[in-house]
C-alpha cells in the first residue's frame, strides 16, 4: 500500500504520551485545556466539559505499567428525558494496566476482572491522556435525568394513572 492509500491516523483529542522507560515516583497530572475539552465534548456528544483533570501514580512492573489515581470532571450533558442541559460532576477512582500487545495469546479466553482495565501498547510508549479520556466516557451516565424529567414525563403522559409506564406507551404504538 502506498503512503497515499494509508488510512489517516486519528490523533486523540487529549494525547499524553508516556515512555515507560522514564517513569518516576512523582504522580502524573493531566489537565485538559479548553480546546481539548471542546473536542472531547464533541466526541462524547456532551454540551460541554468545563473541567477535566486526573492525577495518577505510575508503577512499572517489568513491561507492565499500573496507573492508579483519580479522574475529576465537570460536564454538561443533555437530560435523557427533557433534553435540558444537565450539569454533572464526575469523581472516579482509576486503575488501569498498560501491557505490551504481544502478551496476548489466543488461548486467553477467560477474562479476570483485572483484564478488563488493560490497555495495550506497542514499543515503549502509551497514551495516558487517551486512557483518561476513555475513562471519562465510561463514567458518563447516558440516561442521566435532570430536575425537568418529571415535568417532561407528565407532559408526554407517561406519569398518568393507568398509563402503565413507557412499555405500555410502546405497546399502544405497536397496536396502531
């Protein structure tokens, strides 16, 4: 394949490359700037990300790197019911494991809980910023409801006595 035929590499919105050979005992602090927050808000379909920061301790264990710490963010998402802006604060513990890609074997079919937080890298570097961004995405409640949700349900007739809830509304639509 020629260079012109190569697929374009997508650069993560908040890339923070770490070389495992240069890991120290000092915690790593990541703070997203305004442009990174705006780009991540578009990627995660949020109204806004007002703050995104993480502090992580990195521990090198051979070629494996363990990252533990906290992710903190202030976001504005859309209420799943009313569509109104909904400010949300996220404060999550993080525990991630960066392991070389070649450590995967075809025989590994059973996943342990620890395996679910593994991120693979090639060479000696991994992207800690992208891992934090992905952790933020996982922390967002896609069905978050704001204070206007009850009013919106009421207006849609979903709270009326005998309405039977959303499944009854779906059943009524199906009968039509």
